[in-house]
């Protein structure tokens, strides 16, 4: 009889719990929340108290504490520790743009420069290899950050800058500036930057010209020196008729 009562109780609790969990899963998908992986590896890294705090709903506090530790590790140029801590920080707070952006910046900019200037490594090929590995780590942070925050323009812009400055990939930079520009709240310059980058892509000059000309025609405020310079360059390269070219600026 007691066993039957326990089974009935479990069935009732399960019936109540299932729709609640289903609703939470729907909300998480709508919010693009990829979840926090509270596994044994995370428990070992956070320590028992930190892991319990995270499970208890204090993820933000734990993440902030780890973020401070990551800053200290950065000051000490302990790059492997910086990487480890930011992996946990972004796992705990995947909707925080700042954490993803800072993690990528430390890897793709700071750690990569340190690797390239590492006097302890005399072989240039190995320094370049380490530098590229840090580029890839920065890119990975931004890509995962975008998956968790597909509706926010900041990380698309950060990824565009990484492609532009580190990979020298103007086409991909243009693509991600454009993706950023398409989102609500994006700065006006994103569309212009996307066209700038496209103007450096061999074979896509006509498309770049049309986009830059459209921006130019939007008004005087858009007619910035770089835009005019790139337009003039494309007019010459594409052989645009003189009567269709933008006027020269007065000296």
C-alpha cells in the first residue's frame, strides 16, 4: 500500500512538473538561451561553494567573481587561466554581451600579441601558430556569443572587426558588419563599414559602389572623407561616366 502511494505521488508530481519544464524550455528558446552546463568539470573549477551558489540561482555573483579573477590573470599575462575563467564566466552568464566581447578581445588581441612577441620561443613559425590559435579562440567566443544573443548587434560588429583586423578577410568583415546593421539598435555606421569592407573585395566592386553611392545620396551627413575616397576609387576602377560621378570636394 505504501509503495503504491509513493508511485502515485511520483506520477502526480511528474505530471505537474512536465508542463512547467516544457514552458521553461520554450521561454529559453525564445530568449536564445543555450543553457548553463552544470557538470562535474564546472564543479571542479568553481569549487564546491561556487558550484552550490550557481545552482542556487546566484550565477551572476559567481560570474562577476570569476570575471574579476580573469582580470587579475590578464594583468599577470596568465593566458591559459584567462581562457579557462572566461569559459566559465560565459557559461554562467551567456546573455551578457560584455563577457563574450571581453573574452574574445583578450584572446584575439592581447594573448595573440603576447604569443607573437614571446621571447621564450625563438621559432617564428611556432609564434605565428600560437598567434593564430588565439585568433581562433577569440572567434569561437564571438560565434558562441552570437548563438546565445542573435538579436544583439554588438557581437556581430566585434566579429566583423576580428575578420578585418586579424584575418584581413574583408568579405567576411563586410558580411558581419551588414548583419549587425540589420538588427534593431545598431549604430548607423555599421552599414557604411560593411560597404567599405566590400570595396576591398576583388570582383565585388560594382556591388560596393552601388551601396556606397546609395549611402552618399542619403545626404550631406553621410558624405564622410573615407566614403568619398572609396567612391572615387571605385568610380575610376569601374570606369563610371564623368556625368555620373560625385563632384570633387572644394579645396
